[in-house]
C-alpha cells in the first residue's frame, strides 16, 4: 500500500466561547477603522496597551493605533517574517522585542513606498500624527521603539509618559511611599494632556473624562466578576479564549462597547456553567498559565492541550485588572488622580500579601492564590526570547513557587521500603519560543513537551494520597 | 503462558528495540535514517528473529522517542520522559535524577519511584547533544568512540568559550593550531558539554542517585566531567541506549497487568508487520 503524499493543512483554531470568536472580526474592523479615520482627517496616535490613558485619548477624540496589536496580527497570520527581516537588515538586533522589530520593519517599508506594503495584513497600520510611549515594568522598547521609528517619520512628534513600576522591598511599606508615586504619575498624565491639547487644538473636558473613568472602573469590576466564573468545574473558558477576550480590555477601555462585551461574555459563561458545558467534554487537568505572552502564531497549542483533557481556567497574562475595591482609591473628583490610583493599586495589590509568606514575592503570591482559587493541577509558563519585560524572572518565580508551596500530598518510598507522607510541588512546564518570530518555534518539540507534561500530570494525580 | 512485551525507541539518530519477558531477551540498536516507518518494521522483525518469536505472540508494544508516531504497529505511544523514568528505575530503583544525552537533544528528568515528576529539555540547540561531539570529533579527525578515553588523559582541559556548536568547532581547530594538545582539547570539549547539560539540569534541583542515559553515557570522559560538575557520582546503566526501550516495554507490561486486574480486554493493534512502500 503506497503512502499518499499529504498536503500540509493548518488546523483551524477553536475557541470555546462566542465572545472569543467575535474578536477576530472586531480587531480587523478596528484596524480598518484607523485607516478610515486617517482618511477622514482624525488625529491618530501610536500607543501601547496598558498605557493608563485610554480614557484620555477617547475624550480627546484621538484614535489609538495599537502597534503591539498590529504586530500580533502579523504574527498570528504568520506574516511577520518579512517585516522582521527588514528590521534586521536596517541594523536592529534579532534579540530585540519582536513586536518592535515587526513594527519598525513595517513602518520603514510603508514610509519608503509612500503607501502600505504589498498585501499588508488587514490593510496595514495607519500612519500616526503623534506617538505616545509609556514605560511598563522593564519594557524599554516602550520608550525606545517610537524613537527608533521616528527615523522613518521625522515629522511625527513623540511624548513619553514615565509610568513607574513601584518597587517591592521587604522593608518598604506601600502606604509610606504611595503619595510620591501618585504625585509623579499624576504629573506625567497632566503633562500628556497638555501635549495632546497642543496637538489637537482642543481642551480636555474633565467632566467627560470623569464619565469615561467611571465607566472604566465599572468595566474593571465586570471583567473581574466575569473571569472569576472560570473557577467553575468544568471551566467554561480557557486561556486560549482569554488571549482573544483581552482585546476590549486593552484596546477599548472606558468605552461602552468594552463594558457591553464583558457583560455579554458574563452571560455566556453563566449559561455554560448552568449547562455544565466546559471547554472540553472530559476535563482531566486544570492548568495555570503562570506567565509569558503567548506565541501568537501557535495559539492552536491551547487546542492541543485541550485534546489531552487539559484546560486553562486562569492565567496571569493579560489579566490586567483587579476589582476596584481592592485598589484603595481614595475619594477624589479628579479623574487624573483616579487613574493614577488605579495604576498604583493594580501593580501593588499583591505586595502586602507577599510579605506575610516567607520566600514569597508579589508574582509568586498571585500564582499561589490562583492555584488555590481555581483548583490547579499544574503550571505552564512560556519563555519568549525577545521579551524581557514579561519573561524575565519567570524561571525564578517557578523555582520559588516550588520551594515555598507544596500542596500535593504524596507517599514517599524510603530506602528501607517504608512509606512516609510528604508534600510535593505542582508539576510545571516551560515552553520556549517567541511572541512573533516563528523561527524560534518547533511544533514537534513543543507538542512533545506537552505530551511529556501530560504524562507527568497523570502520574502525579495517580500518586496523590 | 509467557507474556512478551516490546519497546521501540525511535530517536533522532538511533532506533532501539527490546523484547522482554521477565528480563530482556532480545535487543537491537541501529541508525534511524529518514525512513522511520520502514525501519520500525525491520528492527522489530530482526529482534523477533533473534529469539524466534512470532509477532502475534507479543502481548503489548509501546513506542517512544521522536519517531514514535511513525510506528503503525505500536499499541501505545508514550514520551521518552516516562519511558526513561521507568527504564532507569528498573536498573536503579533509587534513582532520583536522569540525564539523557541523545544524538540531537538532551533532557533532565526528576523521578520518584520510577515516575517522572519534573523535566527539562534542550531541543533547540546542538551544544548539549551527541551531535556536538560528532562535529568536533570530525573536526579533530578522531572517532567519536575514542573521545572519552582521550579526554580522560587531558589534565588541563582547554577552555572552549563558544556555546554554539559551529563556532566551537572553529575554536577547536584554532586551538589545535596554537599547539594545545589533543587530550586537553577533548577534555575541554567534554567539560564544555558537561557545563551546558548541568546548567539545564540544575533547574531540576538534582538529587541522588543520578543516572545518565543515551549515547552520551557511553563516553567515559563525559560521564566523569558531568560527575565533577554536578558533584554527584553519576551512574551508567548496562546499556545506556536501551533504557527508553526497556521503559517502554515495562510500561506496556504495566498496562497489560492493569487491564487484567480491571477485568477488561487489552486493546492492541493488528499483529502484522506489513511492508510499507513510500511511493
């Protein structure tokens, strides 16, 4: 019997929720929307997600062009290589953030041609009128990317918002330093408003901003309540879907569309829970996506996990909200101050908890909380080589988690054949690849690791006392 | 009635088969090559021929290794992580850490009672693998089988700074031209490989007993370099290339025993080794 020559067919990615399935068209429309907005003469700004000034841009009628998002789209469509190669040929290192490399390669090409590069994914990325950079944790690309892009667009001004990552130290109390941070963040945002007023010729309407910020806060609460529904067994939604449903959270915050999206998702999840409809029919293993941005070109790997009965009820990645009551926002009518408190409160929420557990630190504490709340059997992390910000420290976090948190009761066979009770850490898996650069990824090797991890989970479950 | 179990481990460079009853009664080791499906048939036929057992009498077949999906007659496919854990525990019941140095990858596995509890893999870089040694042996004009003994005689291992196999090869040739002795050069290469492997394995919190498997375990110089680096005595199985296949066969036995205990029938594939034509 002769073997038939098989054509390579990419399996279509499956999502568990209608909400997640609606995101692709939403993003496509959004990208197309920026191109139309440009044609209509609206002001466009390159910007980054989790920038803290989503609502400010909305009130000033500035259309954001989310440059990381566009690179993610190129990555997901497996059409980023030509932009990455272009950036490398311009002298940028391959080890740089591949969102930035993709964006820089694209921008240079667009500027050189005077039009979009040929067959640009979803019509291409619109040329901005300004570029707004902002720091976040260790991400220096968020400060340097647009400075590099300005080589190709020298007429486009940049404003850099210095948003701090509050330092965690055992001997520093958050309450003692918060006023300094709030003052700094508030000044940075006011500086941004002044810049935007100059660029647009419009004055900021603070009453309108208050309305947007209020809606943003209600949205944070709605997202929290919705995602917490995933504690259910079986879980109605996994991390694969969450990599879609994060879109309104990070690209539309403060808008009614954003709030309505999560309201609809909330209802959808409640309906699924009522019908006991999980991500998979036979849920065997509940996993925590403990860190790392996903490989945008390999989101089908979540389906591969699902095919083995493994689901991800919770993730730390792109869960960029906490319920507002946790953030200790004082009573203030100033929407700029409210934004500053929201930023500070989100990044420092886990600090006090971490201090109460020897060996812990905020990110580890968060992992422990999720493991307990969501009945987690194992932890998966993704090391993306080009992103220091979200990936530096992941291995340390995993090591620390293993040292200080051993929740699995087991019987240990001693040398003399005696069995004693002990505790073991959760099984863990580290995937290695990148966010955009597909040359770092091997499907065969990745799935081999996943297979081995599933076998480890199976053994751990069997041996649980 | 005697039950026979077969384990087949199709690695990136070598294919291994064992047939077991209460112990190993037949084993074959051969190069993998590109035609894995056809080869899987051939090595199984050879192993069966050695002990004059027809294929239909094999109770259960487990395939492992990267090529495990290319074994159409396997009843089950299990990853090398689980198979090596089982196989090593068979030879070393108190083993806690396994280091497998294969042709094109290397792995570290923490085990407990023969079951894997954690693992790390280097499947992205040749620098911790047998391929690294092949390339260097070629550059030095020596046989890879001789490297271990040659390296043991090097009292001052040369420092090889490059972690990339290709650039390490260039560095070795340059050092040779500078007059560094072959013994010290090889000792340096083995030390470099041991460094790469131990950096990866140390993520697992290495615990005794440490066992090394795979082709790398046959290199006495590498085993010594690993022992020195990890500060643990490293044990080597009788035939380190076979632990995966042994583990696969033993896991097959476990599956058969469990179905018997549960009173259900054992599901197996058709017991025939059909010839496969590629075109």
